[in-house]
């Protein structure tokens, strides 16, 4: 997915697989959902080869990126945008770098398993970016990555990208006044929404049988671990709030899946910088878990 930190995280998972940490035998328009396990190592993505004949062109405006060989099947999709759109162009460039790392690691793992006499199956990676909302000169995108690189199940990740239309990336925290970032009201709202979602999904507002704690040294559901994206609104030309995405394993067992929480803009409206206050209004559609 696009964003340097995300690529480093994904590449780290690939490093663990290449080292043999995963089993060679597998078991299994605007918002996306999924999640992932947390890796512990890092790899610097290699530079992709623009002359590779099996990779679809990935320059701005050229559409999806696709790659297939016996060791790897890769697809990255992006929203429609002008060829010179700086926001989507950056997402494509980052996806190319991610693909370059995947090709190297998938081939090495495929050859290792073949040599060891195992059934070497291709890795399968799907990346999708879509706009979540637009208002004024700000665009917000949500990304989903699903990766099968061996083991019991695919891994899933979220990523978000908020930027000015000129390409400058900003975070939700950058939209808040300095002494309210992170916003205490938003932190409380995310925590309470998670408790409600947990009670509805697993009949218990707990994480692995422990009470949910969102702040402090004993926190098991840190709001910093949620991926935040701007939400659309029922008021034209406005953001209605934010969506907070927790990946599987982040706040519970993998089988629970992701948690997607809706926080209405009225919760944090007083914490916004004057520059951004006019961009928020109305209500965001509530997403279901």
C-alpha cells in the first residue's frame, strides 16, 4: 500500500516469511475493510524495473498495476484520476516499490519451498485504494491490502492517505489545534464506540477477556493504533466525521475480523483548526461491522 511506513511494515512481514517463520501450507463506492498481524522486522523496498514486461504500466493515469508469475500474483487498483494527479501518482509509485520487494521475496520463498520438497504455491497480494471523501481542497483515501504469503490465512491491512489536492499529505491530527491533538473527545468516542461494537459482535466489551482500556500504560486498545480516514457527509461538500479502522489482531482475535467505527464530526468540531472547520458538517453514514 502506499505510504512509506506501510511499505516498510509489509516488507517486514515478507522478511519473516522468507526466513521460514510461516508455514508453507495455506489454509484458506468509498470505503474498504480488512486487517493484519504485526511483523517485527524491516526490509527496504527495491527499486522496480520499468522495463519488466509482465508488469502493467504504473504511471499516473495508467490504471491498475498487475503482475503474475509462478511465485506471485499481484494486483493494485486505484481510483480514476487525471494523469497528472499528484495524490494518486504517489500511491502508484509506492505500490510499484512494494511490488519490487514482493517479487524478490516471493521468488526466494518459492525456490526455497521447491528445494525442500514442499508444494510451493504462489503468493497472492491484492491492494485497493478508493476515495473515502472529498471536501474543499482536501481528499481522503482508504486502502486495503490482502496478502497470502503462506501460513494459516491471508493477512489484511488498512492504510489511509489524507492530502491536499496539490499532493501535500496531512494527517487528521494536523487538522486539530495544537493543544487538542490528539483530541480527547475523539479518543473517548473511539473507545466507547469500540466497546459498543465489541458488545454487538462478540457479546462482550473485552479484548481477549480483558476489559477494554484505551489510554495509559495498560492500554490494550490504543486509539493511536486505529487508522483514521475522513468520512463523507449528508451535507454536500462537507466531511461528516471520521472512520476509525482497527485491523484483526489489533483489538482481539483474528476471527473477530476488523472493527470499523464511525465518529461524527460534532464530537471533535471544537478541536478543529479554523482553516478546517468550514469543511465539516452534517452527519457521516454509519458503517456496520
